[in-house]
């Protein structure tokens, strides 16, 4: 009897433990994570860049200047960003197209719907090549199955595409995108916003509004910009931020992906044309013209009206929060907000 116990104990430890450890390593390493080494940069990174172009006697293109600028800050911020090891699920905002060998990181409120339209048309599954025919709802819901994202692949497949594909992202001045997201989700009542009011609004009102009215607690539909910012900056916030307001570097992992082209919302039409050219897709897709109701200008004009409710202290915190995005993509505090803070002294 005792022998049997000993035998069971030995088998238990000798077999089960190694199996458990192997299982853990296998799954921890293969399924849930991916190791991506950052590029190593010489310290004199930008000097080297300039020298290269002096030697070849050519001018770096605007696009090259932007990517080199980003790489420089990837190097400077490498400790802070800690992107050495990321989860596969973190690649879920990066779309890919195997035929055109292209990757695109989709940032909500930064022309993402139109760029999804481009990818849908390229997929060959649409009956039209006119982006205007694809309704916004269908683009995000009905046709979702025709959009491919890196996050659904295995590490080997991800690494292959990162290495061999043309990679681009489109960014926008971070505070403007933040306000655009707030206005879009909390600025008014519409059916599609109910989810955001229930999911975030109610909690924000409950947590950050003393003596909130019963009605506000139930609907969560009258969150102020100040409360919204308080929620974002709360050091005790446990949940990660929603994709509409999380930092670009968390959504798009620029220092792992090493984008070849950084498009800007401020120059969307030109940049999109250049990107389509680089993809060699100009005979299939054309980026829609900007309409007369040009959202960028609109939000920009509103900035001061919303941000003026934030204290200089909160402004400073918010600036620090999005600082890596400002740095990586070469943005500064919008002029209209300068007099709300003494930040301008540091810029
Ligand atoms: C950064 O932005 C400023 C202002 O828009 C511009 O003058 C400058 O050339 C940019 N620098 C880089 C490295 O892109
Ligand atoms: C394209 O047209 C076919 C036939 O009319 C239809 O069955 C299919 O659902 C359409 N595809 C899309 C994406 O609308
Ligand atoms: C209000 O919601 C509608 C529908 O979603 C949208 O078209 C409109 O731009 C929104 N207004 C503001 C100020 O965000
Ligand atoms: C700050 O600047 C904004 C727009 O640039 C202006 O409307 C506002 O009156 C200014 N506020 C103060 C206190 O100077």
C-alpha cells in the first residue's frame, strides 16, 4: 500500500509537474505572447540620418522625416513604452491585405472608416469599387468578416507580415482626436451612443460627480468633458482605455511595427494618395474626397470651448498622459490652448 502511494507521488511529481510547466511555457509563449525585439539605434541616430542624405546628395522626403522622427523617439522612450513583449491580441487594430502586402493600423476618429472601405474594396468581396456605396454601419458591422486583422494570426504569421509588408498608420493631433471621440460618443444622444453611455457614462457619473441626479446615474448620457478627462487620468482606473481614446502607441505599437509611412489627418488627402501609390493599388481604389464638412477644422475650432473647463493642473496631467504620442508623431500643444496652461514655457 505504501509502495503504491510512493509510486503515485513520484509519478505525480515526475510527470505532472513537467507537463504543467511545458504547457505553461508553450501556451504562455506561443499563444498569448510574442517577443519582438526593438530595433537597436545608434545614439547619434538623427545625425546619421542627415549624413546619409548629405552623402547621397538627396533630400529626405517628408514621409522619411516623419518615420525617422518616430524611430528616434522610439529609441528615447524605449524604457517608458516597454514594448519588448506584447500580447497577440494587441495586434487586433492592425488590418492586413495579403495581395497588396500592406498593414494598416486603424485609429478610430482618424479616417478609419474610409480606410476600412479601401480594404474592403481591395478584398474583392464587395460588389462595388465606389467607397460611397459602402454604408458606415456595414463597413463596421456587416462586412467585418471581410476585414483581416493581425491579432487573429499566429506569431510566425505576424512576424512574417511585419517584416515583409508595407506598413502605415494615420494619426491626428492627440487632443483633437480626444475631443472628437468625446463629442462623438458623449456629445449627443443617438442610438449608437447608448452603448457608450451605459458602458462608460454611468460609471463616470457615479464616480466623478458628487450628488449626481438619479436620471444621470441611470442614463449616463450627460458626462461632461471634465468628468471624461478625470476618468482617463484616474490613477486608480483598472480597465484599459477604450480604443477611441487610448494612446496611439498602445493601439498601434509603433516601436514594434516600425511603420514605413505615417499619414496625418491634417494632410489626409495627399497622404492617402501617396499611400495608395506605395501600395500599388491606384488602379483599384481612390480615397474619397474630403467633403465640405471637414471635421478636422470643426473639432479644432471647438478645442478651446471644451478644454477651458480643465484646470491648469489637469491640463498638465493630460499633456503628460498623451506626451509619448505628441513626441512620436511630432505634434505640439495646439495654439488655441496655450493660454490655458503655462505649458507653452516648456514646449
Ligand atoms: C515637426 O513639426 C514641425 C511643425 O509642424 C515641422 O516644422 C518639423 O519639420 C517637423 N519635424 C519633423 C522631424 O518631422
Ligand atoms: C454582391 O452581390 C451578390 C449577388 O447580388 C450578393 O449575393 C452578395 O451578398 C453581394 N455582396 C455584398 C458584399 O454586398
Ligand atoms: C450627433 O450624432 C449624429 C449621429 O450619430 C452625428 O452625425 C453627429 O455628428 C453628432 N453630433 C455631434 C456634435 O457629435
Ligand atoms: C485664450 O485663447 C482663446 C482662443 O485662442 C480665446 O478665445 C480666449 O479668450 C483666450 N483666453 C484668455 C483668458 O486669454
